[in-house]
């Protein structure tokens, strides 16, 4: 039975994979030969996915579309998972590059596919001016309509010299 009103999922999530995000990172932040690769986002102590190992599917575009169709959800707002701790990144340049890579990946893999996907942008609070420019859509970013809240580390971050 069709609903007489649209349903909006205001808390959808994507799982940003390091190997996918690395493609959108500037060259100086990609893997360096001979150096170990670390997770892009530092861990915040929460064991995401550890409580139900092997039971969560990677929510691809196709899986999301099937879910939206099956549940008659008109729109979903997609949030990052690992990226929610962007404010904990200590290196300011790294945080800015990581936020841009995530936003470009989200746009490329989800937002450009269907208007049913809306995304929450990642902004690096370590560089408020850069974050504001990014939110306005300057510098190749995708415009943020309604900036939300983010977690910040009061200790600030370290700037690359």
C-alpha cells in the first residue's frame, strides 16, 4: 500500500572506506611507498561494528536504493561514520584534506546518483575559515545548505609547515 505522505530518513549512514577515500585525497596525503598505511580517521574508542561482526553489509548505492524502495522512504540524509570524529584530528592540513576527500567521495558515489540521497558535509573545525569557504562551495566543494554540529577538540591541532 502506498503512503499518502513522503517519508524522510534523517539519519542514514554511509561507511567510508579508507581505500575509497584515498582516491580523493591530495597526492601528498596518499600512501607513500615504503611507509605503513594508517587508518585515515583516528579511532575514538567506540567499537563500531564489533558487536555484530559479519552481519552488516556495506551500504552501497544499490543497497541503499533497494532499501529506500522497499521501505517507501522518499529521501535519506547520509552521515559519515568514521568522519564524525573529524574534530579530533591533530594535523590541520590533514583534517582539511580529509574533509574535502570525504565530501568529494560522497558526492561522486552517492549524491550525484540520485536526488533521494542528501548528504551531511564534513567540515574541518581546525580551520574555521577554510571550513566556511568549503561550506559556501568555494574551491570545488559542494555547497552545504544547513551546516550542522560537529565534534571539536579544544586542544586545537598542529599545522603542517
